[in-house]
């Protein structure tokens, strides 16, 4: 479906941007607590994490607008921190848009091209193309004060991408758009990034967006990196319980529940909702169990079940539910899962390898 | 954070542009402010023979005369503040949120009130409402008794109409910038219109309101023209200080400087209270959703118009009276029935160089104020360091320094080598410059804080150097503020009286000083026509600002 998917994982070794031990203190708060990662050329790298975890701080440090308390940043082999911000050639889409209120939409987009002393005719071509990409051609002569939040946000995207920077930093660039436009624009952003072959760091709160768009995802929490990996790794093999429950939904249960053996070192089991199945009524192999339905939600493509079983509340996701499937609340049903799908975490929340359990 | 911080930070001790600005700022403040002020301080604790003494300070608290003046100063200060707040906020609300016919005319009137030349203002009130005043006599003729406008109440009325524009100009700007979504959100959450005003709009405009109130308060306690002409025995610190300094016999410089220091201290305390109050209330507006003016109908509309025009005309009245009196027929200093241009022809014949001096001096000081003030303003707004806070705090001193003190301090500092400037044009230009510098710094810093650093950062990320980004993005955004500040500076410079009064010599006499002398000599025709010329100059400066900017009165903020 997506041909860049083949290249995933391949990027991990080739450092283009290299951030090492980035630390940033704001007085008593530590916004970044020793962050290290690399981004390869042409890679789409996403920062995912809860509000206040330091995503913006990290981007601003790379762009040069806030100084790291400690750490190194190199881009293409040169020390980035020694280069003044305006010579870094790093495009940035600001979380608060930062649109120039005194310039028209077209002038906003042309602003960076003018700094690069590009011929006027080429500037107008590129501006027109960029505005078409973000669906703003009709508004090119307007002043930003007369635009909606989402429209301003799109100026910010066009303005940063049109200059084809060496590295593109995007701080929640689609947060203010409707669902359809979000999907369209995220594909556009991805296409352009791939065509120009630049590295991009993308910040989002939206885990689905992160999974869909990224070559690799970096999950952060409270100024530290929890895990870096491909979308498959992040979703399928979360390194910590935080990652497991932040990305997607996770059923968590105690070590001895559902007839599971007590494995030393395992403090908690976790199971994705889509790994829980409806079992035949009356069937009782050792991994099937009975539960009481609390909610049933039919969503067409899938259905969600909330079930109370052995003191745990579990969520099950049933793919392609038959049209006549309707389970009223209060009914008892049988559920089952494969032990191979279980994930285990230790008391500190770190993933534990548990081949023996299966 | 921003470009400025970057330059300041990394890359060793390369003296970049902003470091140079900081050094220059301190050099200016030390030479023009700290040294002269230090000499004033010294003179308040010295007697005639140069011995150290606390006698002046002792007299301040033991003599009933000076203690009364202290209390009276507080009374007129807070009375003036209350009046200015009342008139200013009514006017601001009506102008920012209601469609008022002739709105531009009204804001010109407000500015006329601000720029009425000193002395002629109080004189005009006496012309109308004094014991022999036209209005009072007419009313008495109809059998209506009206007390003359002397004493405390007269001073308070004059102050309210004289100082309301500070509150009005600052607050209407803030009101017009409150993001409408905030008020709509409050409405949506079920707040009544009154609750909405109290809980949303009021806290958001509080910084502007208190800043305007502060200006009114500081001017009210430093004003000495109004109490001098209207007080009739009601003395304040400023008048006592002036009396102590200017008495032909028994001039007591030590007492004058002591009283002035008390004035400065008092103003300083008010400044810090105001800053503390508005500290928590700084917010960025992202200019997405501006409020619209509502159209009132019927009685409400009549009431709003009546309030606005009453305040506007009341404030502009002294200027209007001066203009009328300037074209009354005169014979020497005495008014005759009928109209004529004798006063103006006398000015053309004999006072051409006075007009020229005024223009030259104010032009030069405005140039200095704008360039240096804007640079320091950017430094203060964007560099959040201990050093910039100290600079900001030091700039508070000239902000609250009465003109007389500046004059006396400059005489003390620049009368003897190494730097002798007394009697030159430079000393008058620099005295105006240092007094008005804080206004330019504050207004450009405020404009800059409104802009927020991220647009400048956006320009830098697109490849502009910090200086280019500043010139291409920040300057255009704060230009309305700068031009407006320049115009207000010109207006205040050209009307500057009290420090020039101390510093002038025959060759450097300016229009306000000449007006002062003319009123004291009873030559009201000359005073009125000079005042009118000043008004026309001030008015055209402001008109020019409007035209250049192509905006409404908000551009002045
Ligand atoms: N200028 C500042 N001064 C003090 N603390 C700050 C400053 N900027 C950020 N912080 C703190 O640093 C931490 C990280 O902030 P940051 O803006 O990087 O979060 P974020 O991950 O971008 O959040 P969001 O998703 O809400 O945008 C937060 O706890 C924040 O309060
Ligand atoms: Mg952020």
C-alpha cells in the first residue's frame, strides 16, 4: 500500500540529525532529561507523547530558539549548536502558527524564498504550488487576521515547506483541521517530504496519525524517551507499560488472573483488545473464561465490548462483526485469547520477555 | 529565547549589536540621570556651608506647612486618579465598543486635552468659572449661585478632564484587542453581560487601566501649574518645591530638592504598586477575533453620545478657549472688544526665534527619544535577564521625576567641568530626552510583548538573520506603536515647561516658557496665541500620524 514502508527500520543506522544527551532545565522544571536519538536523511520521525512532555522544547532546541542546558546536536556531520538559527536551514511549523500578521497569505509563504534570493518568477510559481497543496490558493491575497485558525495553520505549513529546508520540524501542524483535511494534508506532507527527500520531525498527540505517517516513532514522557521504533514495534512490542497504554488501548491484569502461571519478575500482563475473541458458548479450554457484558458498541467495521471478568474490566474489539451480532448488556459470554499475544511488564513498567509462558 | 537571547548567549563574548545597545543605554543613564540625581540627593542633606545636615528632612515632618503639602499632594493625586479613571473608562468603553458618530473628532478632542499647553489650561478654567468667569457670571445673572472654581474641588475637576486621556487611550486600545472569543465563551458559559464585563473584560484590560491610572496619578502629584493658579492657599509639594527654589529672597535649594525627592519617592511607590498589580495579567492576543462595535438605538445611543461629547469637549475646553482668546482684539497686553490678529502679528514681529527654538529642540529630542527608546525597549522586552530588569527599573526614575528636579539636577551637574552645558540648546534637548525616554521604552516594549517572539523566530527559521528578522517582521508590527510614541513625544516635548523653565537663558527660550512669562506679565493675548500655535503644531503631528498609518485612533497606542 505505501511503498516507503519497505524502507522502515533501514533508517535507524544512518544518522543525519544526531541529538545526544539533550537536557533542558527551566528553573526547577526539567523539560528534557537526557534525550538522545538520530534521524536519517529522508526519514519521517514522529515525536509522540502527552502534553507537557517536552516535544516543543526539543524542536525549539534543534531550531535554535532555546538553548540546551547540556547536550550535542549535529546535522549532516556539523555541530548545529555552533550555527546561528538563521543559518541552520531548518524549516519550522510553529505550534502557535506564528503567521506574520502584516503580510498577505502569499507574502507569508514567499517570505523564506525571498531570503534565499530566488528569482521573482520562480518565487511566484513555488508559492502558487505550495498554496495549492494546502488548499489556500483562493485566499492568497488575504491578510491573516481574516482567516480561521486552521487556515492560518496551513499557511504555516506551506511557508516552512516551500523553502525545502534540510530538516523540517512540525509542531502539531494539523491540530486545528477537520478530519478529512487532516487526512489529505498528512498525505500531502508525507509525499512532499518524500519527494524532496528531507528529514522531518513531526509532533503529534494523535497516535493514529503517528502510526499512519511515520517511519519511526519516538514516544516521550516527562522529558525522557520511552521508546523509539517503527510503528509496528511501538504498537506490537511496546518497551514499557507507558508506551503500551499510551499508544492504542491495552487491557492490563494481575499476574495470576485468568489461570495464568505466576512467572517470576512479571508484575502485570497486557493484552490488546483485538487479541480477545468471542469463544463458543460452553467451550472451556484453559485460556477461555466467562465475563459479564457491560457495554456493546457496534461501529460497522468493528464492534467494541466492555466485559467484567474476574475483577477486571476488559475491552474486546471484534473485527468485521456479523450484521446480526447484538449482545445486550448483562449477558454472560465466553472470551478467549492466545497466550502468545500476551505482553508482560515488570514492577518498574519495563517489558519482560516471556517465551516460556506461551 | 529569541534572536536577542541567541546573540547574547552562545559564541563567547563577541560584542554584538544588542550588547552595544545595553552599554550605550547605561552610559546615557549614568551621565544624564544617575550623576545629576546623586548631586540632588547630596544637596538635600547639605546646608549653605556644605556641612552634612538632616535639617531639611526634619523640617519636612515638623513644619505644618510642609506636612500639609504632603497630605494635600496625596489628596489631589488620588482625587485626580479617581476622576481620570471615571471619565477615561466611560469614554474608553463607549469608543471601543459602541458606534459613536464623529468618533475621530472625539479622539482628536481627547488628544487636545492631553496637549493643552501648561498654565493656559488652568487659566482657561478661570476665564470660564473663576470669580469673574463668563459662565459663572452668566449663571449668577440668572440667579443661580455657583461657587468659583478655586481650591481643592476646582483642582480635582481640572485634573479629571486633563488626565482622563491617559486612561482612555490606553484602555480603549486594550478593550479593542480583547479577543472576542473570550467574551463569547463567557457568554456561552452563562455569564450575564455585567458578570462578563467584570470577570473577563475587566481583568484583561486591568493592566492598561492601571497603567493609564498610574500616569494620571503621577501627573496629578507632579503638576504645579494647576494648583498654583487654582489652589488659592491650597498648596502641594510641587508648588512648595517651586516656591522654595524660585524665591528671589531666601531661595532654599536644599528644601526644594528635599521636597522633590519626596515627590519622586511617592511616585516610585505608586509605580511599583501598579506593576505588582498588573504583573499577573500579561497576555498575548493572537488577533484572531476582534470585537465589533455595537450600534445602540434610541435613548441609550443619546446617553452614550452625550457622555462621550461632554467628556471630550470638557477636556478640550482649555484649548478651545485659548484659540478664541488668541484672536481677540488687543491693545498691548489689554483685551479690547471685538476680534483681531494683533497677537499673532506681534509674535511674527518679535517672537520668531522662540517658535524656531521650540521646533528645533523638540525635533532633536524626539529623534533621540525614538531611536534610542525603541532600541532599549526591544532590549527590555526580549531579554529576560536580571540586567534588563535593572535597566527597566532605573528607567522608572526619570518616568516619575518632576521637571523642576530634572532642571535643578542638570544645573548642578553641567554647570562645572568636565561637561559644561548650561545655557546651551543641548541641555534643554537632553533634559526633554531623558524625561520622555521611559515613555518610548515602555511603549515599544509593550508593543513588542504584544507581538510575541514566535513570529520573529519564524522569520529566523526561514533564513533571516536576527537583525533582518527584527527589521522585516518586528519593526513593521510595532511601527504603529513607534510612530504613535514619536508623535506623543513630540507633543510633550514641544509643550515641555518645567525643566526648560529652570534651564533656559535668553537665547534658548521656548514657547511654553514664553507663555509662562506672558501669563505672569498679564499679557494674555500673547499667551493665548502662542498656545494656539502650540496646539496647531501638536494637532498636526497627531493628524500626520493618523494619515501616515491610515488607521484609526488605536494606532496611537
Ligand atoms: N519558557 C518556559 N519556562 C518554564 N517552563 C517551561 C517553558 N517552556 C516549557 N516549559 C515547561 O517544560 C515542559 C515541556 O514543555 P513543552 O512545551 O516542550 O511541552 P509539549 O510536549 O510541547 O506539550 P504540548 O503537547 O502541550 O505542546 C512543560 O512542563 C512546560 O511547563
Ligand atoms: Mg508543544
